[in-house]
C-alpha cells in the first residue's frame, strides 16, 4: 500500500470539482467499509486520494415527508436508518436490509449510499430499494439527474456514475396505502456473511386488502448486477393475496430470470433453488405487512 | 450450567476466582506479539509462492535489495544447511528438519501456494512490501496433487522425488506421495464380521479446517553482536521455539532466549515455527531488531490447518448389540510435508470401545497444500466423525438407544486399545451415565425437521516436563513462575494448585509465564497437559516451600520441624497449639530469621489420565435451503478434577463451538488450481455467537490417580464428538446421513434432493 491523501470537502461543489479533477485517482469515501478494505488488499491500485463525503449536508440528511417520501442522504450510516422511528414504521423492507449488513459495528459506519455505489451483485440494500421504487439523485459537473435504482448498477462493482458524479441521495416514494415490503437473504451463518441469494419484494393491495394490485421483485447475488424481475410482479398483479399458485408463479419467474454462477459460496443449482424459496417467503412477509398483520 | 459438587476437602480447588491475567486482557493492556516495540525496529515481509507446485529455477533479489529503505533480503540459501533427516519434535506432531526448513523458506521447490520463498527487512512495512514486488522468482510450474485420493494414485505428481514410502515400519523402495502406511490390529476382524448380525460400511470425506485463533502469528528478533539471539513471539511452546530455531540456524540453544508474549489462541497452530527463524536471520544480517506480523490471509495460506481426510469405516454388531468387529482406514492429507496427525487419529478412532477384533490402517499422504499442523485433539475429531456415525447407524439398525449401546460396548479400566495400551482408571461409563440422566437427553424433542444426535469421543491427554518456582514475599503473597504459555486460563489453574498446598487464597499467588532463560525446561502448551503437568510442578514446588516454612517456624520456636503443624494457612506448635503464626506473619519474619525462602520443582509428569466426552445435539434443518441450526447442545466430560470449573466449562464450550463450526460450515475451499479461495474470516465461516445455542456443560470427576488432585486434561476432547453428534442429529431430522464435512447448506440440500424427499 502506498501513501494516501485524505480530503473532507464541506460542500457538494467542492467534492465534485475535486473528483472531476482527479478522475480515477480519487474515490469517494462514505463509511469506508468497502473502499478501505479494497485499498488494503490492493484492489484499487490507481487510487491515491480519498474524498470523504460525510461533511456534506446534502449527503448526511435523513428526512421524511408524506408527499415527497424519504430523503436518504447517501452517506447516512445504516444504524441511523434503522434507529429512525419513522423509517422503521414506513419502510420495514429497507430496515430488513439495513439491519443485516455486516454486524452492529459495521452498521455504525456502512452507508446505504455506499452499498449502492459499491454495486456488488450481493449488495443487500439494492434489491430492497428496487422493490421500493427508489431513485438515485445524482450530482456532477454537468448538473443533477435522477435514475431509477434498477438502472444504477451496470456490472459487478460498476455503476453509471460518470467522472466527477456523486450519488447525493436515495429517494423512496411515500408508501402507497395497503402496501408492504420485505427483504430476505440466504447466508450459511446467521450474520457476517455475503448473500448467496437475496430477494426484495413489495406489494400494493386493493383497499379491501384481498387482491394484489401491483408487486415488485428484485434479486441479489444471482446476476452480474442486482436484478429487477418485472415478470415476477406481473405474475401477481390482480391475484388474490391467498393465491399460492400466483406466488409460486412469481417465484418461478424469479428463478427463470436468475443467472447465477457457481463459486465457493454456492452452485448455480443451489442459488436457483434459493431464489425460488426466498421469493415465496419474501412475498409472504410483504403481503402480511401490507395487510397489517 | 451444571457445576461440580463442592469439594469439602479443598479450600481453593473447585472454586472460581478471577483470573490473574484477566484485567490486562479486558482493558487491552496485555502485550501480544504484534505489540512489541523497540528502537531501531525494522519491518519484515514475506514473499510467498503463487503456485501450489513449482520448481524454483532462480531467485533474483538484487532490485529489491537496492530499494532505498531495504536493509536485507533473505532466501533459503541463508538458512544454514540442514539437509538432515533428523526428526524435530513439534509437540503433538514431528517433522524432518529439512522439511521444517523448507516450510520456513522454500528450497528448490515450492509445494503449496503461500509457501514462504523470500523475506525482506526494511525501515517500514510499506517499503518491505514494495520490495517484495521487485524480487524475481523464475518458476517451472509443475502439475499439483491436490487431494488425498488423487495423490495416492500411481503416476500422481510426486512432491518429494526422493521420498520412499514407509510401510508397516519398513522403508520400501516405492516412490510415492504416501509417506507412511501403518496398521494397528487386535484379534481377527474377518472372524468378527462372521459373528455380526448387522454390518455397516461407510466412506467419509472431511475438508481441511483452521484452528481459528484470533491473533495472527507475529515474531520479533534481536541478534546481539555477542551472538545472543532474543525472540519475542506468540507461541504455544517457548522452549520448542528455542530448539527449532537453534537447530535450523545451527547455533547453541543456550544462545537463544525466547520471550513468549500473551497469546491470542493457538489450538495447535502455534507449535511449529514460521516467522521466528526468518526474523532471526534478518536481525543477524541487518544488526537491527526485526519484526514480522502475518496478515489473516498469510495465516490461512502460509500456516497449517488440520488435514482434509478420506476415511472408510466398517463395523459389525450382533443382535445383543455387542460390536463384533471393526475396520477403519484413515487417509490424511499431510500437506506439503509428511506428518499429519493420522497416527493419533488411528489410535483414537476405536478407543471408546472394547473390541476383540479390530484393525485400523493409517496413511500419511503429502499433497500440494499447506503443511498441516495440530488442532485440538489432532486426528481424533476426523476419526470420531466416521466411527461415531457408523456406531449411530448400527444403533438405528438394531433399534438400540445410542447411550445404552455405548454403555454395553464402552471401555473400562483394564480394557485394551486396538493399538495396544490398556486403560487405567477412566470415566467413560460415568460420562455415559451422566449423559443418560441429563434433562436434555430425557426431554423429548418435538417439531418438524428436528433431530437429536449423540456421539462420544476420546483423547489421550499428555504430560511431560514442567518447572515451577515459588518465592515468598514479605507480605504473605507468593510469586509463582512457570514456563508454559497460558492459552486457556492455566495461570489461574496452576496458581490455585499452589495456593491449595500453601493454604492461601488464589489471589495471594501472582503467577507469571517467563522466558526460556528464567525457568527450567517446560514442555509446550499442547496435549491438554498444562493444568496437569504445570499443576504437578506447582504442587511439588509448593510442597518444597511448605517444608522450608515449617523448618523456619521450628527454628523461630527453637524446636524441630516435626513439632510444627501447618494447617489452613497457620503454623502451630505441638502439642499445646498455643503458639501460632499465620502464613503472613511468618512471611514478614523471613528476612530476619535466616533469609528468604523459595520452593522449586522440575518434574516429568507421567501419570496422565485420558479424557472421554459425550455430546448431545439437537438440530433443525430447513429442508428447502439445507441450512442447519443447532438448537441445543450439551457436553458431558470427565475432567478428573476441575481446578477452576469455569475454565473447564469454557474449554468444553469452546471445543463444542469449534466442533459445530467444523461440522457445518468451516472448510478450506480450494480451486482446481490449488488456490485457497476463502482466506478471510468472511468466507472461512467460523460460527458467530448467533450461530450457536447456549452450550450446557456437565463436568464428571473421576479422579486421575496420577495427579495429586486428580487432574486430567480438559482442553482437547470436547471438540471430538460434535461433528458426529450433529451428523447423527441431522439423520434423525431429515432422514439423510451426511458423510462429508462440512455439512453446509448446499451439500445438505443436494443430499435431501438426491434422496428424493426434497420438496420445493
Ligand atoms: C465485515 C463486513 C461485513 C459486510 N457485510 C455486508 C453485508 O452483509 N451486506 C452487504 O451488502 N454488504 C456488506 N459489507 C460491505 C459494506 O459494508 C457495504 O456495502 C456498505 O454499505 C458500504 O457502505 P460504506 O459507507 O462503508 O461505503 P464506502 O466503502 O465508503 O464506499 C463504497 C463504494 O462506493 C463509493 N461511494 C461511496 N459513497 C458514494 C457516493 N455518495 N457517490 C459515489 N460513490 C460513492 C466509494 O468510493 C466506494 O467505491 C460488509 C463489509 C464488511 C467489512
């Protein structure tokens, strides 16, 4: 490891300028639980500058508005997310994911924004956020833009941010009435592990809470990027909440969409099996939450 | 937690005082090997082989040596020639010197990925690291032999071209990766199988697993101009490091002083040397002290796990439930150099059972993986996984209760092991009875996909040389000095045995583990030996001191020693008992009545008492994902005498925790190219607190007649039964008998689906 420069700009503008100037030699730093590990093992040899984003107000804000929904600054640590009573109440599907990243110690530093930007196929918050129809607010040298979460990751470890661009916040619409969401992952241990497979799901029910109006399903660890499976949602639209065949059809659609690899964490067959099981289980929880049970 | 019955005959033994070294550890002030700092200290880094098998054609270190800040670069050429076949004792295993030397720095071949090839000392760790990238090694890559069965085949790539197979004690003329094939036999198994009504035969595979100590290896050396070498390191045996380093470097042992630091776990993994000779050579070459600290990945790639294995077990029993014959074959991956614990495994395999007709074959096989090291009851856990699974299947076939079956077949005093020795007083029956009477065993397990398993285990335990000094302080406390690294609370256990003899509370004893110049020879911390042998040394040293104290009291009272009685920390003058002196009063008068007093003892503790344990485990398996949760676990173990019951329970729980990890998720995952794919604690999955139930403990005390307080070793046997107990529980939970470790979710699910009772 070589010597590193550390900077902590106080404004978004300064951070963007700095990152644009340094290009590949600079990396943003949120909690550092990904980037510091990567630097240490030599996985980012070109980096010589870390740009700490935790002093920038737009990135550390966490607020909820019934019309605007959730504003989740990209550098807010998971512990602040799950310790916030409003977020807990409104977005249990996000809490599911934020609460299981690493361990209590990791959650004190690790941010949701960092998890998203790290763009790991196994990133736990990403399928949960896709299921919740989250969008990414991005700022850069050429202004700001907003992208749906499902488009943000482009390859393992890669996202669509251009030179100098920063993820400022993740925004999640206010939950629709009678909606529910959940995230489940499979790991061989009960903590400190990387998802062998993960499934985020959300459902919106009709006012009688008998039928599914719409649903979204997204997967972790079974493709080069987190995967949004529209076919799974379509299999559920208009179906009764008790329609196990429809839930199985959604699970089958998820399995069909999954394109896992075999590695030390699991084989293709095992991961496909898990996607089916987890999709069913996640949907059951999401429906239960939507029904207020 | 079940505790021992109070022992009215003792005042200190069996109590639970706060450990003497606890405070420093809790507040982070204890000094571990990486904490050593001194003026002029250089940092060393090790260059490691990227190939599992290759010939080293040349090493060019000139560029690295020229880098500013680099003070020395060394390779195997710097190790004084030790092309010797002499055996070097590693405590629980042994190794040929030339192999030990190549494991420290590779000679003309590398035999595993991660093997040390060269080392650099520089003014900073970063410079040393950069220098590594400037060393050019020209390798001729060779095909590797990566697992035991492949390596045993004729035509497999040979790791050591000159190695001849040893068979049944004779050197053959056969060039092979099989370093040794041996056999233990008792009676005639073929006859025994004829008497059997049921016969079960199974094959087992287990993956290499790591000891999982928290503290990575680290060592610092200083080589003075007078030729005296000082080494600070994290080791289980400072005297062992002394002799290994002296032999490798061809210097007198007396020139080497080893200062053991506090040790963050070892479990057998810190018996052989890795860094110590390297920093010593660098210190000699640079004239500066040199320190090296391994990263976690280096620990995984460059030091020894316990071996992977292939095992075959065939056992027969008659309708009454008596085992009539047993045949066991153990094939262990020694790693790059011979010396797996297959011998110990073979001796332990059938040790729980009194058998007339049995045979055990052992094969020590070299493969292109890390040279294996000891791990808690080395070899016994592998063997128990195989044998206890087959015993469980015999019980199933005979519809017999697993504990009753073991009571019927289990060993008692006088019975002989297959490898010869007869048991002295042992507590296997008492362990089995305690398990049978435990609420865990008696409470039915309900619920879907749940099952309860039972397994037993044996470990020899060890003794050996140990030394102890006890010096009186004027305030009535004593300083106790000993030489065995304290990994499991042995300072407290040893201090308590001295305190018991001296009639003082444990906190009046200050125990210290000192360097090799400051205490007589003490063999290493291994084989569950320290509380036994160190305790015996402390007992004898305390007796020695007591005798002198009585003489001093007699002198003060102007009488003879036989007129002084010492009881409960008080000296009394017979026959009237009117004159009395407390221990503290006498301590205060020593300097004015003839001078200071100290007791000492150096012993060779021989009366070792073997250990038996049994584990009951309840599991629940998720049939859709294959994930297994251990719901409840109880371990029953014969401790002989629990000096400090909390530390005995801690050892029992720790062993079960490691055994459950071994059972469910731990494994060295090798790619087809011979690279360990998971050299981090993220992907090498030891159980976390959330993965384990509260582990209930029952200490059984069948006193070892070979120790004044009845102590047997306790550290190792608790890891032996858990993998089999978990496998046996899984069989009852889901109807599938798992024969390969780890029983990870993917493997369990595949087994469920193969059996056809999986459902989506
Ligand atoms: C022990 C351990 C356990 C873990 N367990 C899990 C787990 O269970 N599940 C899981 O998903 N992950 C896990 N991780 C990975 C990691 O903790 C998470 O991905 C975490 O959310 C990353 O957040 P961070 O704030 O630490 O990101 P950082 O490391 O600071 O940043 C991550 C990456 O995103 C970039 N970045 C950060 N913020 C921005 C921004 N605003 N704009 C542009 N780029 C940005 C950084 O340059 C870097 O490349 C674990 C890590 C460790 C060390």
